[in-house]
């Protein structure tokens, strides 16, 4: 009891820190744009972030590696879009070419490929569309083809982000059938329909042209449903599950961690979270470096093993 017991005694020693974010926990997102021939272009809605040409993405990964970041997740912006998103499974598509080139030049990077239709479809939805509805089951065949094409290009992990029911099962079956038994799946298991994705949609040119994503992404009012989503994905063969976004959803991360204590869990510190914090820090309203470390530590403390974050490079320089 106080006054004998004083918790402040140990504080200044920093010997008993419960949570440490390490460089190994960070996954750097990369936007690779087939329409850019050389170099990179700033993304207006995400200060400090860029879309890269394929050529420049290799340099970007080299820089990330030199900072100690192990892993990247790739989003492709194709030169051509159609109703069915067929560029996504073109073996010479932007992601496939980028993966080959990065693999060729850098041997110790873990390459994750985002696996979805929205960047590749003219309507911008994550699945095939018929009469204004997003079709679940017909989309699975397309996702399976994309997975095989990405694995064939050299992706270590494919990351389906479209929230179609049964996607992990369909992808696992297709990968195994094609001999890619070692390609892992990181599923965006509990992905909420969120206003925080706004900046990403400019970055990835993946805004939907009608309706919204609420028929397939989760209602932000629901927590128990996240457990069901995660459980389904684990049973379908997901190697890593994910909660997305992160900061408004720390309770979900924490619940998933408590319920499934032995499964690798990722959290996506999304574009809107980045832009909010970055803009306020750039203006000097919030302290940049402290803010980044507090943000990432909070996500880790909630229970995430891995954090996908646009702050990855800056955070790595702070560690
Ligand atoms: C699309 C996808 C989105 C993000 C990752 N993959 C946006 C969406 O669902 O509209 C969001 C990432 C971010 O906001 O940083 N499948
Ligand atoms: Zn999508």
C-alpha cells in the first residue's frame, strides 16, 4: 500500500516495458503504378506517400531493407481496367512484373501481394458485379486465378482483401492444386466498412462508382461478428488473420487475440489513420515521432503481431 508502494519508482528505469514494437513487426505498403514509367508520384491525400513505377519500387524495397524492414505488401494500379478485373491475373500484370523484379534483385524480403479486384475493375468493387449487386461465389474463381498468378510470380504471401465469403478456402485449394503449397495466406478477416479508407482509394485508384462496400465489409457496430469472421478464415486455412482498420478497432484486435491466442494476427493501420496523424504532425499540432511510436505501440499492445503501416520507414528510423 501507499506510501510504501510507489509505482513511479521503476518508471524512469524503463526496465519493465511490457510492449516493444520491433522492425520485424512492420509491413510497408507499396503502391505500384503501371502508368508511371520512371520514378514516383506523390499521393495528394497521403502526405509523404508515393505511387511508384515498377523500376522505382525496387529501389524503394532496397531502402526499406536497409532500414531493417523485412516485409512489404504490394498494391497494383493497372494500365487497363475492365468489368471483370482480368488484369489482376495477367501473368505480365503490374504486380506480377513488380514481384518478379523485386525477387530478382533482393533475396531477403518477404513479399505480400494484396489480392483483390477493386483496383482492376471499372466499377471499383471488390467482386464481380451483376445488376448492381456484388456477386460472392463467381468472384471466388477469379480470386483463385489471381492467387495462382501472384504465387507464380514469386509472392511469398497472398493477402485477399475483398471480404468474400469462402475466399480463403478457394484460394488455398487453387494454390495447392497448382503446387504452391508453401505460399501463405494472410486474410483480411475482419475488415470493416470504414470511412478511414478514403485516402487509399485515391492512392490505389480503387474508388467504387456506385453503392458502397457494406454488403461485403463489416458493420463498424459489430464486434462479435469479427470473431466469427476470423474463426471461418482460420478454419479455411488462413496462416495469418487481420483486423482492419486498427486504431478505432483496438477492442477488436484485443478480442481476437484473446479468443485465438495461438494464431498470427496482423492489424492494418490504414490510410485515414495515417493521414489524420501525419497532417496534424506536419502542422506541428502533434509531435511527429512520439505520435508514431505511441500509435504503433498501442496496436501491438492490443494484441497484433504484425502491423501494416505507412509509417513503417519512419518508425524503423526511430527504432
Ligand atoms: C481494397 C482495399 C482497401 C484497403 C486495402 N485494400 C480499401 C477498400 O476496401 O476500399 C484500405 C487500405 C487503407 O485505407 O490504407 N480491397
Ligand atoms: Zn478490394
